[in-house]
């Protein structure tokens, strides 16, 4: 799942083989420095979530409590600061994606990897439940931090 953390509207639930484009129109306060198609989050058939930056400006990510790291699409030009992305970035549970490299705190999604227990599908019970902010997981007994 992509859970709104700050400055973005919609939550997206992605299953195996699905993808979601994130961009300017997902932002509460749209920025001209964010592309309409800033990045694509894709979940492979085996459940691995990846992010590929597609916008002209960089897309930034961070693990909870760490520094932002930048990804810029490969245009053949070399830059000093951002990492030029030649392969999709593998996302981990609790990682955050910011759409705005000029103001990273303005538009953030948190990745909440929901792997269902016992193969139960939606509505089948037994799935992992996450808090609205994606920071807590219900383990059947108590709420525990996801990261």
C-alpha cells in the first residue's frame, strides 16, 4: 500500500502485477516542480515493490528517520548530488517517497508492505492490518511498529 503521510490525497492498494503512477495531481498543494508522472510504483508477481522515477525533477526517498536520497531518471547527463537511476529502486516497508525534491516534506507517501497471512484474500480474514499512517501493524494481539 501507498499510505498518505503528508500533503497527498489518496491511498493506493497495489497487488502483485499492479502499478501506480504518482505525480503532481496527487498533491494537496500542487507544485510546478513535480511532474504529472513523477514516479511509478510497481509490484512484481512475487510481491516485490519497486519505484522508478519518470519525472524531469528527482524523486526522493528515505527510510524512517534517515536522510533523503535522490533518484533522477537516466537522461545521459551526469549530476553531482542525485543518484541517476538505471534500475528500479526496491522499496521496503516503512520507506517514504517524496514527490517534491525542492521541498521533500511537502508531499510524502509511506510504503506499507501488506503480505497476507495464510494466503487469505481481501475479506478473507487473517490479513495483516496497518494503521492509517502506515507506521503500526496489528499482529493479532497488539499494535507494533512497522519499522
